C-alpha cells in the first residue's frame, strides 16, 4: 500500500481552493490548507509537506513573503515549491525562481496541468531528505531518524517504519493494514507485531519527554496526536509587520 503524498495549498480564494483541493485529493494527495503568509509558514513547520503550492496573489500580499519564509525554514529541508502567478512575464518568473520556486504556473491554468507540474517536481526531488515536524517531534522521512525536541530517539527498523507512516499521514489516520504491510518487511506481519512496535514507540516517546501521543482508533488504525502547542517566536515578530492587502 503506497503512502499518500501530502500537499500544502496556500490559497485564500475559497472557490479556487475547493477546485484545487478536489483535484489533488482525487490524485491521491492528503491536502492541508493555509490562507495567509503566517499560517502557511506555521503549517509547513507542523506537517513538512511533500509539496507546497502558493498563490502569489494572496489578499494579504503575503504570497512572496510566504515563499521567502518557507525557503528560510531549515527544519523542513528543500521542500518542493510551486507558485501560482497571475503574471507570466520573464522578469516575474526570474524573480520567483531566484526566490526559490521550483516551478511557476499561471493562476488560470487547467488543474490537470497543475497536477502534471506537481508530479514532475516531486520526481525531480525524489531524493530530497524531507523532514517532517509535528510539535516537538522531528523525523527524517527517508530514514526514520527522529528527535523529540533535541533528544534523538533510539529506534529499531520496525519502529522507524511505523513512525514514518504515522508522520506521513498526520493529522490523519494510518490504517492498521498499512502498518502490517510495512516496507521493512518482505511479507505482511501480524497485527500483534504492529501493536508491540506501537507500544515500544509510546514508551520511548514518553521517556524522551512526550508531547506526542499515538492513539488507537478501534478496528481502523493509529493516529498521532499533538499534546502541546509550541509558540513560534518568529511568527510573533512577523505578525507585527505591515499587512498590505491587494485586490484580486
């Protein structure tokens, strides 16, 4: 069972957001959303998505700022960034590429073209060591290396595989059947083995300081739950900046 990709859609037009969300979901993506620059940066740090799609023409004028601040986030690595731009002149495109965009498409592009562009930049970035951050938990999805705050968790291969699956699905549910067919196993394992691995993860997370909980959903699977809310001081600083609005 293939683990779904996650996409963060930064779009403040409800109609456009609904259309893009529908197409991305049908294509197999788990879609998260943000409407402002500040919210976009917060959500990127929380979920470390596989791809970020930013509408440059956000009403708060924060499209450019969102791209810049996302590129400054060391915690999520070089996350693929696709920009929707109403302007397609060469000068604008050069500026966006220098800002860190991986691709630029017209705001009015057909959703099928957008999906094709998203898949293309994901293929190009397939070897990126994406880091997912969920509250105090930080995990490298390529290897399963994980830290709780500044403390690295000592995990077995099975525990790493389970944690990777849970982190990729966050805040959604990871099906028990998916965990029983982990990529670290040549054959399906029993649910009892999965339960043992989850129990070990719970103990190790608690011993390292907690803040994250693995909840069982009866007859369905497991879900990560954030128990504490951390305050991003940088967001508080940026919230004091001017917030220009623009007309769509």
